[in-house]
């Protein structure tokens, strides 16, 4: 089993820059991929998204790549015409203000449009480094998801074991429900008629009542759902939706058992089963 929650990150340095990659996966009904990368990597955004979809079948996948400590080695040139325009304007201002402020290259080279640099690009070597790092982050995230999935499998199977034990108690109690109802009905009729009740009619009424109160069919179906649930947990693959469906069916059967049994003891056991099924459903919603 694989959980939908996972996280991994790392930092690396290339000849051009340092970078950080983080990958976070969260619960979602479908696969949703969000890629946040620097502007210079926008052309590779779809490539990264497809890689993530290849590895993650379900969940909200958030990838973030950040650059820092950039080594600016881009070729540059000086626009001499623009530099000359700035110089003449500054000299003109000096004369107008009758000031003697030196106009140096340190000042001129910082003015807008004087220095021209080529567009920032990521080298092929840096791109290869990023791809290797992304593969490593994906593997770490998958390992975390599988570890959490194994823990979840252990927890839900423990809850299933409690449900099975409780269901055994309910099955034993179910045998006494009809008998108890018969005695209660017989006593009520006897009290009303002074002991002159029609035994055949009484048995007929009890037979109808017993049919309404019989929970063996629901118990049998619940047993089947539990067996299928255990089998699915151990089968691996994308089982989240199947487990969620089976837990819903289990809840429906125990709900029917509680309403039909007309027994406070059975109802108390049913509440315990419902609580464990709720725990199972909550955990299964985070399984791929």
C-alpha cells in the first residue's frame, strides 16, 4: 500500500548556481501536478510535470525548484552611444548647477541601458544535474509514501481484527434475540389474555417477528466484506478507492445489524464496530 502524503528536498551546487528542490505530495481524489520553477526553466516545466505523473498515480503533487547564489558569467557589452548621452547630460547638469561633481565610469556603468548582457540560460550540464536531483527527490518521496502506506496497512488490519472479534460476540447474541422476543411476546399476550393465548397464532407472529429481526444475512455479508478488505490490503497496487468502497459497505451492514437486532447489547457492540470502521475510512482516504 502507498500513502498519498510524502515529502523530500535537497540542495545542490552547479558551476552556474546553487539550487534547492522540494517535492510535497498530499491527499487528492485524482493526480494533480503543480510545478513552480524559475523563469529560465519554464521551457522544461512540462517535462518535469510528465516525470511526476509517471511516478505518482494519485494525489496532489507540488514541485518547487529555486535558484540562489547565481554566478553571473553572461557575456556583456557596453552601449557607447547610451553612455555618451548620459555623460553629456550629466556634464550639462554640472554646468547648470555650477557644480563640480565628477562623472565617473563607476556611476555611468550602473545607469539603465549602458551595460547589455545576454539572456540568462541554464547550461546542459546544470540541467543534467537538476534532472538527477529531481530523480533523487522523487525516490525519497516514494520511499516515504510506501513507509507511511505500510504503517497504515498495519493500523487498518488491527482495526479489522477488532471488528472480527466483536462480530463473533454479535453472532452469539443473535441466536438469543428471537428466543428473547418470543418469551417477551408470549408473556405480554399471556398477561393480556389471562393465559388463554392461541399458541399457533403466537408462533406465527413470532416467526414473522424473527424474520424481521434476523441479522445472520447481514453478518454473513459483513464477513465477506472483511475477507475482501484483508485480501485487497495485501494485494498492493492502487487499492485506495476499493478499500474506501468496502469500508462503506461494512458500515452499511453494521448499521443494519444495529437497527434490526433490537438489542441494547448488540447495539453497543455495533457502536464499537462503527468507530473502527470510521477510523479505517479516514485512513483509507489517504491511500493511493
